[in-house]
C-alpha cells in the first residue's frame, strides 16, 4: 500500500545543514532533541517544486498561517524520521539513487540543473530528501499498513450496504475494422456481406492495433469507449454488422459478437475490491493516529515570535 496523506505532505525536501554555525541561526522549533531553524523553513519553501509539490504562494507572499502549516509538516517529518531511527528502519541508498535519476529524467535537458540552482538545492540534498521519503514510507508500511486487517464480516456488511459495489452495467463484446477512406471500407464491408469472416477481413484489411486479434475489442460497458463506438455497438444485435461510421481516426465497421445484461456480481467476485477499499479507508485514519501517537509522546516547542517575524 502506498502512503498518501503523510508522504504526500512530506514530499518537500529535507532542510540541509547551513554552513553558518548553529549559534548564529534563529531556532524556530524544537522536536525532542532536534532543532529546526528559520533558514531551513525558508529553504523548504523554495525547493518544493523540484519534487512536484510547488508552494501555493511565492515565498515572500506566504502568510503566517501558510508558513505554520509548512512548519508543522517539517515537525511531522522530524517525528517520523526519529521513530524510523528508533525502530531501525533501513532503506538501501541505491533506492534513493534510482528515484533521483527518475526524477531527473522527468525534466528536459539542462532544465533540472537550472531548477536545482534556482532553488539553491544541491544533488546531495535532494538525494537525502528522497531517501528520507523512502524511509518514512517504509516506516508507515511496517508500522501501519501491514498491520491493517479487514474481517470477513466487515466485507460482508459493506457488500450489503453498498449495493453498487457489485453492480456491472450492460456489456457488449465487439470487433472492429478501420480503414482510411470510406470507399475502401465500403469494399471491405461488401466482402464480409458476401461471406468473408469478419475476423479474416480485420486481419487482412484493418489499420487498427487489434487487427492481429481479428479486430476484437473485448468486453466493455457504456461510458468506456468513445461515443461514436458506444452508439454503434450498443445498438447492434448479436452477430449484426454496423454501417460504415466515420471518425477522426478514419472509417469504422463494427460487429457485435455477444452481449451481457446488467448484473450484480456475487460477493466472491468483488471481495478483493471491497477489502482493498476498506484497507485504504483504514490506512488514512491509522496513519494519522500513528502520527498523533508520536506527537503525544514528543516534546515539541515552536517559537511563535520567530515564525511571525519570518525573514
């Protein structure tokens, strides 16, 4: 299970050590025996976009409330990293290296380095940030998500009270042939009407990707395929051939292979789906409760005067 609420909030980079001595820096918060400095908060504001979490407002325009929310995120991260260290969570450094490389590959050439320089962030600092994120993710996986268990009676109760969970709409099983011109498609349709199997015609003439499967589009419900396909296929009778239909992709010919009416699947068919949904709902509550438990045991002090003065 992938962490969502907390890890999404913790996506901002970890504040790095400042070359100035700690005695010359303004302390803005203390989390147990670790301190957070004002310059770390200001650097945190500047570096979010590298990891895909841009600040909601420019640094200079951030309100005290916005800065406090960001500081609270930093405090939460400190608590989680401290707990990870206490329970000896280990993540190989190679994992953060791979994540760093994937992140770098998401940027156009040279733009990544320019963005890093603009935000005053070094590769080492970003790699440390990514590693901390992975550590937090593993902590939550081990201490929260892996401990979530959904009972059979909970799944049964959900199935009874959420009647739509097993409902499947009317479905059709269709095949198609695509041609570039209406004239070419009319010829293909004529060959099929004359006796050529649709699957053979699709393999021989279609330009669509599913040509190698005889044009088979598989089963689908309404509101899944483009409207022109849906309108054509759901109006056909079993085995019926459509008229030639045009779209921006070319000219189409459809055949209805089979149809299934709307039905409600038995609980055995949707059990895994229900279990996953219940686990996700439980995870959101349990991960917040886990963090609340850490806060309850921690000593956290925030200097509101330094926060108010900002820079």
